[in-house]
C-alpha cells in the first residue's frame, strides 16, 4: 500500500430521518475515498451519526418514545442509507458508544490541564437547532441564519474554553486548511473581527457525556461531536491521525475551521491537513433542511432507482456552490448522460465485438482522453468537472463509432477499430469507478479487465467479449409525472383528511397515548384549502403542540377556539405544508367523509 489517506464526513443528527443533503456529502466522500484507493493508497473512510445532541432528545419526546429507542430507530435509517448508496466506509461511529466518551473526556482533561478551561456565568441567545449560542449581529432579522428560528435567551453557570487564546495561530492555520476560498475568507473575516471564548458545557442536561469531575454538567455536544474524528479510529489512531480531509457542509464551517483546530492545539494533537466545505442542495432555489420541511428523501430515491444513478445525479452537482436538485434532474441525467451516452456506447461496442472480435493495435483514440486533467480535478475536489471531462471523451468515442461504421461490411480494420473503442471503454470504466462503482464492475466483466491503476495504464488484453446487458434503463418522465401526480392526489386526500391515518405507525398502537388538550389558537395555512393550523395546550407535563387538521370544511375558527379535544400525542411528527404536525385529533367521520364530528370534551 502507498501513503495513508484518512477521510471523514460530518456526523449527522438523528433527530429526523436522512435527507438528500446527507447523501450528497457521503457520496462526495466515498468518491474521493475510492479515487485514493484506486491510486493504491492506504485509505480509512469514517462516517457516522451524532446521537448526543439535545435536539435528538426533544424529537424523541415529541414521539412519546424513549430517547434511546428513538435514536436507535433513526440511526438505523442512516446505516441503511450508507448501505444503499454503496458506500465504501471503513467504520460508522455512533457517539453514544462508551469508547467515544472515554476519548472525549481524555481530550477535555488535557485542555483543563493546559489551563484552557474555566468556569463563569454565561448569558446569550441559544439556537437548539444549531446547539450553539449566537450574538445579536450573527442573527438575520432576529433569527438563526441556519434554521430561521428565534433563539432562546439563556443564562447559566458554565465552563468556557479559551478560544481567544488561539487567535494568532488560527489566522496562520486557516489559509492553508480551509477550501474553497469563499469559505476560507468567511471565517478569516470573523476571526479577525472578534474571537470570543466559548461555552462548552450544559448544566442540568440529562443526555450526553459527563463533564470530567463535574457530573452536574454535560459536555457541549459540539466538543463531543468534533472529537469523533479521533475516537472513530479506535486502535488505528496512531496509524491514520491526523485526518487528511474533513468534508462538511457550509453551515458548520465555523466549528470545523476555527473551534476544531483550537481544541486540537489545546490538547496537543496534530492538526488535520484539509477541510473541504461544500454548498447546499436546494429545492427551487431554497436551502433543503429538515427544519424547513422541504427535504427530499434519499431512501425513497434509492428504492426507485439504482444506487449508481442516484450517486451520479448527486456528484454532477457543483460541490463548492449551492445547487438545485430534484428527482426530475436525476431522471434527466440518467436518460441523457448515463443511458444515451455511456450505456449506448458500451452496448454497441460489446455487441459488435462479440460479432466481429477485437485485434490489438495502437490506440490513437485514447490520446484524446486527458487523464492528467481528470486527476487534477480530483485533487482539487472538482468532481463535477472530472465527470464532465470523462463524458467529453465518451462523446468522442460515440462520434468515432459513427464515423468509422464498424458494423458495415465494407469497413476495413473493424477489429482494430473495435479494439481501440474497447480499450477506451476500459479507461472510462476505471475512471468512473469512483463515481458509479457497480456499473464500472459490470463493464469490467464484459471487457475482461480489473478496476485498478495497473489496468488503467496497460493496454486491454484481447479476449472474447459478449454483449453487455443494458446498463441504464431510460425513465419515462411523462409517466413518472402522471404517476407521481396520482400518488400526490391520493396522499393529499389522506393527509388533509381529519383522521390523517397516514401518520399512524400501527406498531405503536399498543403504546397509544391519548390526552385532553385545549385549542388555544386556530390559523389558516397558506395554500391549504382543508387544513387549519391548531395550537393545542396539553398541560404542564407536555406543553403546547402544533397540529395540522383538515377541519376547514366542517368548522369555523371561532367554533374551535378554546374547545377541549382528544389528541393522539405519541405519533411521529409529520411535515404538512411546511409545518411540523405533532399529533392527531380523535374524530368521527361518515363513510363518504362528507361529515366530521370532533370528540369534544364537555360538548360543543
């Protein structure tokens, strides 16, 4: 093996199931890990989940199940995502693991010994979504810039880390550490303006890792989470640390570019080599986020389409900027690029090679493949550009077939022409193996070569070739739209009905929890003809819940306000019209749903 290459993704909160942004980051990391393995480097690829966040606890409380049960369930979905994306990760870390807590406490003790941690009173604006404090100037219109929510004002005795102590060192580290330039400049500007010490504990929290020698406090989840990059190596820390590449989204740039290096300096650890900060995937120009309710479920995509199609559609997005993404874009890339270009080339050449055979000759066509340029794009993390360069060569090969016409009887040297094309397909498949590994393996079996750097640099051996199976089925976008329209209509009818049966996980009925609540507020929902947004007070033990209910046809607002109803409180929350509905109202409905009667406590 060659030199080592340690690559990580961010670890994901498990307060909700994965969205396609998680799939995007993991696929980027996997493509780079596979590329470095292709170069015969000793690669370790780590991904995983953050299970200690307070937001996980709050999400569990809303569903009425234990925190551990909730976390285990959602972590399972992230593990499933990794499997269905065909990731080549070497380990998957869960931060509730005991061995992780041991490493976290070890590093915090080092910081205490260094004199970098002290106790004081903290008062500030806290965003639960980010699990961090903000100053007034950090907010946008008084709201968290990431989650568009108003932070809570909190005051508590806490432990602080002397982040300000490392300002000069950080200003030297960041320029060579953070990429791209726009993300580098963002943090440099902020560090230059003001670098304050940070609060690194949470008093009275019941979930998380204990602060050393102070069990009334839990370690702030971001300190805990960042250290996963060391603890996740387990007994391989001496071999692979420091990390060669951390990959994170732009929303957590600050934590990784500023706080993480400072923690490592304080605890006398070597610094990671590079931080790659990618942009967001947007829906119609707006950031995709669980909290905003506009996410695309990658598991649904992977149930509909092969993993290579999903991977390719993601990796064609610009890594450094925000990119719009949709299922229609996936279909377009599958049909126009994977099926029409790559799939068509492999199908034609393998069929012709089966009929006519191939004869070894000097491959002049391969000279038009700029491998050095592709390697440069990989080194610069420009994965979309690397793909563009490979597909430019696929276009050249398809044009070459058309010009040479090796299927015609009058064509001379057709075996040599087919060898050139087969040898070129070998190079294409090996270079694409980082992006679409399953497809590359299929091609390698048809043309009889191995996915390796040796085979990339060596001419294709002459062998008997059989026609390839169809690599990519074309997707009829019109049929998909009509089918999706039909599904959406049926789904909306269910969602917007009063009973809202689609919310129910029937396995939870044995643990059914019904509570009496009072409707304190009734609001219209923009774009919803049937739904009201209800605020329901369920008493001190639970507090207020927001529920979307399809009562508009049957009750006026003033008929509902202050009425006491019965609510299912232990159902999983559901996004409806961009609002998280946190329960289901008990009601009676006739067969044709023309009449709905609420089960009101105490009568109308």
